[in-house]
C-alpha cells in the first residue's frame, strides 16, 4: 500500500473542484497521478449493499461478517435510519463507492432505539444466518448470547433520559471505517473520520470512542495521526488483543 505524504495531497484528491475550475496540469503536483475526485456524502438506502461489501471485504474479522451479507446489510441500514446513527460514503466520479464509515452520536441511545424499533429484522436475519451456520451458532451461544441478553434487559429497563442528560452522558462510537485499496493513501479515510467527528460535534456529544485490533492488522497509527488517544487494551470475546481509542470534543460543553 502506498501513502502519499500529507504535503503531496491536494483538496482535489478528495473533493471535486468547483464547477468550471479545472486543475492546471502545469502547476498541479498531482498531475500524472490518478487523482479522480472523491466526494464524501451522507449514505442513502441504495448505498447499503456497497457499505456491506466494503465491510465484508476489508474488515473481514468480525462476528457480524460471519453472519453473512444479508445480516450485514440489515446492520448497516440501522445506521442510516437511527436518529443516533452516522453513515457516510466516499464516492468516485462514476458514482462507485470507494469508502464508508458508520457510527453513532450516542451509542446507548442508538442501541435503545435498535431494541425498540429494529429488533425484529435484526433478530430474524441473525437467526436465519445462524440456522445455516451451525458452528457459528454454537460459538454465538457460547460467547455472546448471555451478554446480549443482559445488555437488552439493561437497555429496556432504562428510563428514557431527558434530552440534556442524554447529551451530557453520551458517548459516540465510530463503529466501522473502510476504504477500497484503490483509493487508499489519498486522505479518503481521514476525510471520512473528520465527517464522523463533525456529526458527533453537531449532535452536542463530547466524547467518541472506537476499538481496533491492537497489533499491526489494526489501524491504531491511522487514528493516532487523526488525534485519537489509546486508552486501554484487552482481549476480546474471541481472545484477540484489541485497543480502545477516545477523542474528546471539549468545545461542545
Ligand atoms: C485504515 C483506512 C480506513 C485508512 O484509509 P486511507 O484512505 O488509506 O487513509 P488516509 O489516506 O486518510 O490516511 C490518513 C493518515 O493515516 C495513515 N494511515 C492510513 N492507514 C494506516 C495504517 N493502516 N497504519 C498506519 N497509518 C495509516 C496515513 O499514512 C495518513 O497519514 P499522513 O496524513 O501522515 O500521511 C484504510 O487503510 C482501510 O480501509 N483499511 C482496512 C480497514 C481498516 O483497517 N479499518 C479500520 C479498522 S477499525
């Protein structure tokens, strides 16, 4: 994978030039390189299949990926529909989706919304996947079912908090970001994370968190370059070392 140093990047690498403003090849240091314009847009229902494909291809390690494309599509749809969801896609000039990011402005509120409004489609596609993947079903019951049930009970028992307390205690979560290898190293991942952060700030949330693999296969240095701080490390439910990252937005106070 090749990364262009920050000094070689131009806005035109990421965002289309304004209409009528063509890059000048004699002064453009990016001339001769593939600098097709890429725009970052709010994800729509017709982006869901591409988002799920990017997730499955470039973030293949998660349990949800093993549940199959149908479950992944249902999962990504929730970020588009939830009032606490964030979903952006990076599009190339031919409308192809080259990257995606999904997350929440308030993770606890998002999961309460999921349990109240979307539990049926999620449970149905999850169950359908487990029935045709019996070994995965065994692993699900062994490692996750009790935790999910406890979480559901806790969430459902919780009173709906007031608008203010919801915002003050809220933690946003950057759930998944992936960029097609053909578009990497040009600032697309950074632009997606910045749009996520803008959405979090706009919602009035002061803290965001994420997890990534702790070792080389994780994206820790990518997040550190963007100002996120590693706060902890531990083994996940499948025994892999994961790192926790956070970012504070103090001016939201
Ligand atoms: C991580 C990922 C989203 C980065 O996308 P990208 O478009 O290549 O990132 P950018 O071009 O915006 O890079 C931003 C900065 O992070 C650095 N960077 C990007 N990916 C990196 C990685 N895997 N490890 C270390 N540094 C990385 C870049 O060098 C750049 O630094 P610079 O500004 O000093 O030059 C992309 O590599 C990807 O999709 N990886 C597979 C999925 C994944 O790991 N997602 C995150 C898991 S939680």
